[in-house]
C-alpha cells in the first residue's frame, strides 16, 4: 500500500463512527495530489483533507481531534510530523525573536522536557510559567536534530487543574560561566505580557512603556558540556548582592543602563558555580546556584591518585 | 544553520603549547589534538596575565603573555574580539584572569607555535584559579587513563602523532596541584581564623556592656 493509501485509511478510520458519506477514492485522489504531486508534508496533507471533510461533509472537528492525536508522554515523542496531545507544565518561557512566534520555551511532564513553539497565527491564549496545560493536537517536529512540539491553528491549549510533575532527574553541575547572551542585565519587560522589550518594542504589543527587571542568559561550561542557563533577579541578587533596586541605582549613577551589565560581567564571568536544576536538552533550568570553591581534600584525592 | 557551541576544554599551559597537530578532516570547526588526546577547538584557562603589548602604535591589537602553574603561553586580541579587547584595554598587569578562546596553530621560524584568540577575558580571584587547576588536573588524568588504555580514536592518533611520555604529563599535574594546594590550605586556615575572630568579637561586646555598667557605678 502506498503512503497515500495508508493515510487515507487512517482518515477513514477516524471518521468511521460519524455519519459521513464520503468515498475512499475521493480522499485518496486528494491525498495523492497533495503528497505525491505537490510534495506537501504528510501532516499538512492530512490536515488539509481533514479541514475539507469538516467543511464539505460536516465532519465534527472536535471528535476528529480526539481520535487524531493520542495523548502521549514527552519521552514518547521521537518522530517528527506526528499529531499528539500531551499534558505538561510550562517550565520556562524564552524571548521569541521572530514575529511569527507568539511564545517559545520548555514544557515538561514526569518523563521529560521538550521545547515548544506557539505560532502567532495559531492565535492561542498565552501560557504562563509554572502552570499545567493540556496541549491538544500539537505537531511534533525536529529542529537542529532535537524534537519539539508546534502549536498551530488546529491545536488547543486548555489549562488543567493538575500540577504536572517534572522528571525527577535533577542534575548538579559545577562549571564556569563563560559567556553572557544578548538581552542580559537590566532589561525592560512588556507590562501586558512580560516579554522582554527589544529597543522599547514588545513583539506583540509594539512600543510600550514596560517595567524594569534583572536577568542574565548565560552559558555554563564544565569542560564536557555546555548549558544555557537563565538567572532571575533572585539568583543574581544571591550571587552579587545586586537586586533590581541596586541595579537601577547603578544605572542612574552612570547615566547608563549598560553599566549594570558591565558590573555583572565583572563579577560573574569566568567564575565557577554549582548549579542544581533540571536538564532539558542543552538547557539547564536553574533551581539553585551558588559560587563554587575547591577544598583541600579534593587536591589530596588527586595527589593520591598520582602516587 | 546554527552550530552547536563548542565546549571549552581544560588544558594546562605545558600541554597547550605542545598541541601543534591540527586535525585534518572535513569537520568544522577545526580542532587541534593535544598530546594527551584531547580534541579542542576552544579552551577555558585561568592564568596570570604577565604582559600585554600593543603591536604597533594605536593598532588596538594586543599580544598577551600568560602563565599558569605549569608554563607560559601566548594570546592575541584584536578588534574581532570586542569584549575581550575592552577588558584588555583597561587591565593592569600582572593580573589573574579567566579566559575563553580559540586555539590557533601557526608556523613559527623554526617550529609550529600555539596561540589563543580570547573571546572572553575577566579578572578573577585566586579561588577561581584553584578550582581551575583542580578541574584541569582531573580532566588531564582522565585523558592519561584513556591514553594508557588506547581507549578511543583520538588517543590512538595522539600516540601516533606525539608518542608522549605520559609520566611527564603526570608530573605536570602533580606540580600544578601541589603548588596550588598550599594556597588553598592557607585560605582555609585563614577562613577558620576569621570565624574565630567573629566569635571573639561577640564576646568582647558583652564585656564592653559589663564595663559600661561598672563605669556608671
Ligand atoms: Zn507585550
């Protein structure tokens, strides 16, 4: 059986219970046209035909979705172009640097952590860090060799009452902060959505006043792996004594908001830290961070090994 | 396509300046192979900046001489490393610094030379140096073990290219660890004493209070 036939039968299977009189040949013809002639990705082809059936034959979209995308765990996501649903907690939101992306970050369940992208054209309500949701009918995708899930127009995001547990695999890394990434230091966030403003502009709400915040996006390197970490105001204050208030004073004294970034660079770059947190791909979600110093006993261990 | 960020490897100066073999294959970025079989594109080091010299007047191109407990090495900073350049402009030598940089191998007059192109430079305190020595010692001993077992392709290649005397590299580690350990011992003792002083201070305060009472009488 050809792929077109397989996919056609899958669609037929999904609408079986519904009282729909559509011929297999009709679906197959469209499927062949889309994937064999126009080389449309399979998931897009299925979606297009499904929409056609909803429109022309009164197929219930709700019912279709239920069957279309099985509820899976994050660890089961291994192949691109699968329609799935999952219950997960938003563990970290990042800045999106594309107007096409509404929100991007990491979600997790007890089996793992995965990157998610909510496309702007999906017109979804915004998700919040720390809250759990049912992500219905999302598409798996592979980007730079790593899996992610995409939320698009046919997806649905519903907040749920459960508190989804994250994987118990907390790791501890001692490494040096070797680089700060863009938009670190004293930043401004949009009052409406919390996104970081780039030159005073929120990518969704345009030019806004915004409020001040302190954060660092950094690269931690332990000689074996690199991790991207984000330090919030609490982490930064704990390490340097510079909280938001102090940062604003530094900016005011120097008539330059960048003075804060320079000060943080001087205090943190090239130093060693012990970081405890959850690992999701190359991201390490900081739960605790502290300065790390060696003890004499560690030196003795090495000398013993050399003896 | 965004490439995966290269890990900054830990290599002592003694080994670094002997790492003259560039791995010739299609892979990008380019790697050098160290005598104990490390494949490195970038390093992280904590060293004393002994000297900085501007090459030509107002070129803003600097040659740096650095030392860790095992030896010295060179680095060059120019306008393509703006962050490192800014720090170098302001720093006074000698100063202890942490640096991350790419390894470059070039032909000298009589032999191949190794130099670092720093991307990040930051003045740090001794405890950073101490941990770096410890970490670099551990990594080096791990590599020596793999060399002994001929445990991977890079180890095999290092044997063919350098045929290193591993005892020489063990000695390098021993030297670095021993030197720094003394400093760490002094620091730990100093910190213990500080704690004791705090405690004494607290007692004194109480005595002072008693004294005031006495004076009032
Ligand atoms: Zn906004």
